[in-house]
C-alpha cells in the first residue's frame, strides 16, 4: 500500500520551508519513525519521520525545494521489502590457451584499494542514532569533526556544518609511492584558487533580514562599562562542587548575569519595553532571551519568567535549550517572545563589541571575555578578573541616563552577588 509522505505542520507565522536533505533514496528500506528528511524553516529544522515500515518508493521534492505544510514530498510503499542489489552471474571458467614459448610473464595487477570505512576507534565514540546515520551515510570519520554538545559530544548540527564546509569522507588506508608524494607536494603547496558559491540557508537569510530591519528601524546607541568579577568567581569556586553534586548542573556565569539583568530591568522598566507604532509596551514580566551559536547561525532561546527561576533552573533550562538548538530540535515557541536579550561573545574571545538589538526588543546586553587587568583598589594596583559589558539600546524609547544606570545596576549586582539574594 502506498502512503504519502507529507511536510509536517509548520510553526505559526511560518509560511513555507526548504528541503534541507533526504536521508534515504528511492528503493531504500525504512523503519517506522525513522527520520527520512530534514526540513528547514527560518529558525528551526524539522524532522519528517517515516509513517510506517516499508520502502521509499518516490521522492517528489528534491533537496533545496520550497515546500508548504502538508505538501506531499514523497511516497512510501508500506510493508514492502527492499530488493537486494543485483549481482553479476559467475563467469564460467575458460580453458586457457597454451602461451607461445617466447612470451614474457605479465606482472600481476596491484590489489584494489580497500573500501572507505569509518575507523574502528571512531565507531566507538558515543553518537546519537541520527548522528551515526549521517556519519555512515557520508562515510565520515567522526573523530575529525569538532563536537559542540555537552562534554564535546558530536551533534547532528556539527556533522551538517562539517559537510557544508566541504568535509571529506574518511580516507582509505592505502600506501602512497614516494615518487607520488614528491610530485604532489609542490601542487599542494601552491594551493588551488577556487570560489564556491553556496546559497544562504533559510536561517542565515532570516538572520540577515532581521538584522537589516533592526539597523533600519531603530536608533541604536551603545554604552560600555566594566565589571570586576572577583566576587562571582570566588563564589563559584567555593560552591561549584556542591552545587553540581546536589543540583546536577554546573554553576556557570550566565545565571549570575540573568539574575543581575532581571533586577536591573525591574529598576528601569523602559529597558524591558518595546515600541509598536506610536505606543510603548511595558512588560510586567521578564522573559530573557539568551543568544546561542549553532552551526546554522545565532538563535535566541527564551527563559520564561526568569525572575522566578533559581540559579540551578536557569543553568539547566539554558543547557537544554542550547543543546536542542544546536541539534535543530528547538521549537519556534521557545525562540520567540523574549523581552530582553543577553549575548556572550566572550566565549569566542571577544574583548569588546557593540551588539545589535533583537527586534522587537529595545535593548541588548553584551558580555565579553574575562581578562586579568591591573585596577586600582583602595589606592593599590592589583590584578582583577575584569569583563567589559555593553548595552545597545533604542534611543527613541530609552534615554542615555536610563541605559547607563541600568548598566551600573548590573555591574553593582555582579560585584556584590549578595545583592542578588537580597534583591537590592
């Protein structure tokens, strides 16, 4: 029985999507709930599972095609069994003629190169089923791909990013003649001057569109300050082991910044507001967006009601959202509705930057890398772990006084973390 494979229901406000990649080809056997194809929207990648066991009979929409919700993109022959690959019939042995006396022996042909396969050591790496399937389909060596998941674990997004950047299959272990090496070396040293034209993914195009809108529709201004993180680092050092043991999650810096931002937003509500036409919308709740880097681009999962979350809840929720975002499994609902954004360029080594507002929000806080610098404390020059922080704000709504005082409030809360517990 033939069964239609349809595009899953798209998130609200998403009109269409793009076929990012089929994992099966016509004639391949599939299992129920096995992912057949990735479908990319503006912000997330959806998986389209097989509705039943059978054989993929037909692909109607190829990679790169634009599709809509419930559109038929393929046909599955339910209950069918994949046909085994046809093999050539064995040749009948022929009677070899007697060679002429003067004939010289012909040297034997070199043995064929071994087939490309994933190294045994790499096969032992802990991989999720979807990641292992991608690695095997493209004959990749997972040990050569940098993982962005917890403890460096390889995610599906890491593999797709590796392929998009031209990642090659695992090389066969074949010996190379010294002469061949000598000839190839000068060519490799010279390098090939090539251009590769790759269309933007939907997510990258959407990011470009939103950033352009932000630049065009807001009056952005950035103010800076610096924070001495000595107290925060001492607190983390003192309690990090017990925190992780009792609560099951590591105590990071982001929970301190989220808490500090929430308290500062309560003091200066205009920084938590948004504009709509000639109206100002003041939010009496604090949903904090936190920028997360993924192989497809930057996304901003939202911590709902961050003011009501404990440090452990912030760390756990953010870790879960970040992992799903990198694996392409996060929902549109988890990416929308934030009232203020925090972005941390410091994880990549950024010392100083001017973040761009995430519309329709009116402000964004930029964190940066922590560097030991000489500072004056009580008349003495001492080395302290310092971080530059920045707030970019929409000057149409937020005055410079409010923006600067907001930044000072964040600084004071981080330099004296007891304020976060006392909410002062």
